[in-house]
């Protein structure tokens, strides 16, 4: 019976930890890799089993260290880890309270408790998101894209010649706006940089210099869509810069500075 209890506890904790790690990443717009999440959940489940046999393992400093290890295992190297950690700890606290209140014994009750915990943590994100997000529609003669942009107060990018505002998104997201020839240039194999691509694309494209907080700098290839609509209002003089890496910040797929 004790072995069965340990097995059940391990599986329960693994499922709960995996779900909360996944939901925390989802709320914070982080990439969620199954193997990393599983490894972190295994650490949490193993700790829960160890806590049954040792009172020392239940000490608050030990709990905090295990939680930190889980978060680093699942999302180490990601920006905004402190924010994600806060969401994870809050979700854990809510889940623990619901577990006691609902006296969980079934998978259905577990899933209900996890869903409620994630929903409670999502509330502040929804209210905050109204102020820090913008809905974009960009059109050209070749197609249309709809994006959700994160309004980044630190984004000071401007097109050097016109001084126009710049929207940054991933190449794949902006590809529908490009001509077949331009798509072919972007898809061509090799490590051609933005400057080399500009020579092949010719008129209508620009290079936008950028610098990140970590002092990384470089050039982004940009073009001017025929029409840009931000939160239902048509805007003029907006440029779209193509990032080689896809944008994924707080669930948004584009970045734009404050007007």
C-alpha cells in the first residue's frame, strides 16, 4: 500500500508541476519545450516524495531552492525569469489552497484546480495586456498580416532617412507581405546578412540599425507596407523590420515603440 501511495503521489505531483510550469510560461509568453518542462516536473515530483520521508526537506529554504531549480531547468536563459517565477509561485499557492479546499482525490478535481489556478493568475495579465498591446493589420499588394504587438517603451527604432516608426516582427510572420522574388531571397540558403540581402532586393528596402539592452547590435532589413492599421486607426510612415528570430514576448508576435 505504501508503494502504491508513493507512486500515486509521484504521478500527481509530476502532472501538477508540469501543468503549472507550462501555464506560467504560457502567461509570460515563453517558449515551452516539453523535455525541459518534464525534467523540471521530475525534480518537483522527486522532491515531494522525498518530503514524505524527511521533515528536513519541508523546510522553507529547501522548498525555495527546489522551486528555483525547477524554474531554471524549465526556462533557464530566458529573459523575464523573475516575472515568470512570481507567476509560478502565486499559481502554486493558489493551487495548494484549492487542493486543501476541494480535498482532491481524482484526476478531474486535479484538472479543475489547475485550471482555476491558471485562470486566477491570468486575470492581471489580461488587464495589463490592454495597455501594453496593440492589434496590427499590415497590407501590401501581395497580402495581409494580422499581428499582436507588444508596446515596448524602450523601443526607439526609427527608419534613418524618414524618421518613421518601426514595427519589428519575425521574417516568417511578415513574409505574406513580400513579393515572390523577395521571399525567394529570404529563403535562400546560406548565412547572408541584412546588408547582402539588401543588395539583392534593391529599391524599397532599408537597413535599420538596432542595439539591445545587452549591448548587442546589428542591422534589420525593413520595408514599408502599403497600409498599416494600429488599434483600428490607419497610420502613415510606418516601416516593418524583419527579425531573423521570431518575436514571442508576453504572447505577442511583434514589437512597437510608444508613439
